[in-house]
C-alpha cells in the first residue's frame, strides 16, 4: 500500500511517500518557511533534488505543493493523487487517551486537541497538518501515530511522579516518554536479531539532537527517560535533561526571568550547547575537543556519563539486559561515542568489538565474541512504522 507520511511542524512540513510493505521510498521532502514565503525541497531516489520557492501562507498551501509536485509529469512519482492509499500523521502527544495508532475521525481530533496542554509546541502543528490533508484529500483515509503510545505499557511505579497524587488524577501529570515509534521499531528488530526468544530485556538508546532511552521487557516498555514532555532525561543538543527545580526558582529570581523565558533557556540554550558554548552538533564538539577545547570535552563527557548511568539503572530495573541498541543520528554514526558509553560496563557483561564498531549508519552487531550482552547498531525507521500502522488500520 502506498502511504504518504506527514510530520508537520509550526512552520515546516516533512513528508515521505513509501510502500508500507518493504519500505521502498518513492519520494520525500520538506516544506519550510510556511507562513513566511515558502520553500519546497523534493527528493526522488536516483534523480537530482528539486528546490522551489512557492507561496505557503498556511499548511493548506504546503500540502497542495507536495501533492502538485508528486503528480508533476517530470518531477513527480505518481500520475494521480488517487494513488495515495492513505496518509499517516506523526503526532507528538497522545496523552492517556491513546495507547496505539488510530484512524482519524472527529473524536480523534478532539482528543488530540485535549492533549495540547501536554504538547503545546507540537500538537497544534500536527493538527494543522491533519486538517490541511482532510481539506485537500477529503476521501483519503488518515491515521494518527503517536510518539507517546509505545510507552503506555509502563507500570505505575515508573510513570508516577512523587508529587500530590491529585495532579495525576485531575491533570494527567505523569511520565509519558517520546521517540516511541523509533524505540518500537529498533527494539522489535533487536528481538528479531536475538533470535526471537520467549523473553528479552532490551535497552534502546535513541541518541540524536533529541535523545531518550527506553527499557523494554518482552517488547513492552517498562521505563523511559523523557517525561511529561521531551525536556526530561539526560542532556541533549539544546535541552538540559533532568535539572533540580530549585535552579529554576533561583535563576528566575536572580534575573527576573518569566517561566516562558526560563523554559526557552532549558529547551533551546542548554544541553551540550549550553555546557560547551560551541554547538549542539556533536561533530562540532568532537572537532573542538580535538583542538583542546575543554568545555567541548566536558559536554561530551557529561553526555556519555549520563547515558551510561541510565543504562546501568535500566539494567537494574529489568534485572539484567540481553541487548543494548544504538540508533538515531548520533547513535548510528558516532563510533567514539558508542565505544565510550560501553567502556566500563564490563561488570554487566557488556564488551564491544572495536573493529566491528567501525561502522556508520548501517545495521550491525558490534559486540565482542565473549560479550554476554549483544550491542546492536540499528538505523531507525520511524516512517516505515507509521506506514505499516497506517496500512494495517486502513485494511481493517
């Protein structure tokens, strides 16, 4: 089934058109500067990239631009929009309403709207993408795939916060977790690579500009590092990860910051960027550290240290671990970072083969022959998971 996948942001829209069985990608691209002037980058395998300036006052025009170029006789890949069997939408926050992907109808849209307070930056943009597709493709089935859904198997002891219980009961304040579609894909692949044992304990490390870990027992999440929102966990590109809430009170009082200004600092000016003062890009940090920049080295050391702590904690929580997965931009491509994270975990039976680890962006088993724990590099494929969910729901 040919599926169009939409990931809408407030001023951007990523798309991918692919086959749900096998994952062949026919075309993908990005609409940028929606609401400003509009720019479309369209990519088809084996062809030269197409870049066009197209007015995009709203997401409606962005979706129309995508459909127009998809059916363009020279630049497109289909002869008619009718060849798009369904549209799968990535939605950040499903709250407690969604434990799985669902066909989009009026009830689904209302439930996504109710989750806006939990995902104030992303859910409104996701809705704009959904509503634009409904307007332009009214007869095409639409499916919502939620970042939070895979984590809804967590037990109460993992998702509850130690604050007055009434905030959970009345306001749905709890740990939700994100990158669920990625963790779901790579953990399923890891279990397959383990030989599909009856029982499995896997730690999935999604390491990119935004990062999270998930502890997964028998294919179900039992804990994850992100929380109510995607700010929690360990330091990321620009996000702080876990911080003592007293820091907020202290800095807001000292500099007269509003809560909005404080959260902007924690979300966009912190993480490895905040520590290093150099960049949120780990490649820049590696280069700066190699030239003797101590703060860049400290940022790398902090990141590695915190990821290692989470791995140890999750192994303890699960009572052991069968496999550790590295995925996403940094996890798939940084050989040194993977090695440094695994160094010192010998006591857990984790031993990496340095030669096998000399690989970027390819699926590989990089564990040493005598390692008791498998170490896998598995490139994530969130779009394929969205396409598969969309196809399955539409067939039903």
